[in-house]
């Protein structure tokens, strides 16, 4: 049995911690969740490992949260770029 909380709960907790610290966060968890499966698919195809793909989706979320929303013109393009570059590194 998996004892880890679902990733969406972890992302919500991260966003909540960021807000409590008064840091300027990126976009909303809901906006990110729209592309979560898409990002996972890219990472999984590039890496061949579900665990590694999930780790990079989490890292993509953290980078998304650290980016001022006004600097992102296309959320899908921004997230695709981040996940792709993380997979290559």
C-alpha cells in the first residue's frame, strides 16, 4: 500500500507554505493541475521511469511557483520548456 500523499496534496501544501512566508508565488495549483498529466507524459517518455518523471513534475511545479505570473505568456509553453530541460539535464 502506498503511504505517500497524492502529489496534488503535496503541491497544495507547498503553495500554502509559500503564501504563509509571504513569498511571491507563480500561478495557481489549479492552473498547474490542468497540465500535470501532459507534463508527466513528456517526462515519462523522455526518461522511461515513472518515479523520475513524477520527481521532475514536482520540480517543474516548484519552479512555476517561483516565477512571477506576469512573466509567463503561455503557461503550456512555459511548463513544457521547464519539464523538457529538466529531463535533458
